[in-house]
C-alpha cells in the first residue's frame, strides 16, 4: 500500500525533473534563441539578431564621482536597417548625464537627448539611403557613450527600454528589406554609489 503511494508521488516528480533538465539543455545549446515549453515540447520563438550591452569600466562610484558608460551593439546576422532607436532608462535623481556622443558609423541622428523628465537617454536614426545601413555579421560598434556623475548613494540601474504602457520609448531596429522590427537582447548595468 505504501509502495503505491510512493509511486504516485515519485512518477510526477521524475516527470517535472526531466522537463526542467530538457529546458536547461535546450537553453545551453541555443544561447541566442528564446525557448518556451508547450505540452513538454520545446518551441523556438525567435533568434535575437541584435545584441546590446551597456558597460562601464567601473560599477562602483563615490559621491560626485564620474564614469563613462558605453552602449555596444553587435550583429548576429548581416542586416540592412532603415531606422534605429535607442532608449536607455536611468535615474536622473541619482546621476547627472553629460557628454552624450554617438557613433560616426551611424547617420546623423533625427533626435538625440538626455531627458531628465522622462528618465531617458535617447538617440533615434533614420537612414536616407534606399539600401539602408548595412551591418555585417558579427560587426560590433559603440553606438553611444555618455558620462555619469553620482548625485546620491545607493544601487542604480541603467537599462535598455522596451517601452512604457503607452508604447513609447521603444528601442527598435527596422530591417530595410522587410520593414520588420528585429529582435534584440540586452543587459542591465548596475552602478553602486557610496560615500
């Protein structure tokens, strides 16, 4: 009798462990692919074409200390782009942002600004060339850099914005040939400010 109870408990437990291990293995074998599990079958959703990375030489600052933050962009596939829009969220009560610089590899921006009201660092680009801006496979560039000065203590994040409730401030990359918005991956940069 106890063996039956034991088996009723053990079989679902083993099934859950097998599903979890399958998801982990699939995740490792396709690092740039998003995978969901539906009825115990992994389904590929999308491949990230653009990789965005915020980085700084330091993650530790003293009050009134400064650092430079770079936004790096790398391509997983060769693509030609019609437009690019970058929105970086930050806390304007914690940092003063100055000296915004944009890559010479990109066209002249249609709009660029450090907005304390919206807590955003913004750079938008429209490509005039009918062929678009061609970016090769594995091409890497620093698309923007800016200086930060710490104004208060604590841990604060800089991150790529995927949009707010009103669908504004959306970071996106529009492909020239298809007008599709390309999927991207991004990180979060945490800066710790102390006295």
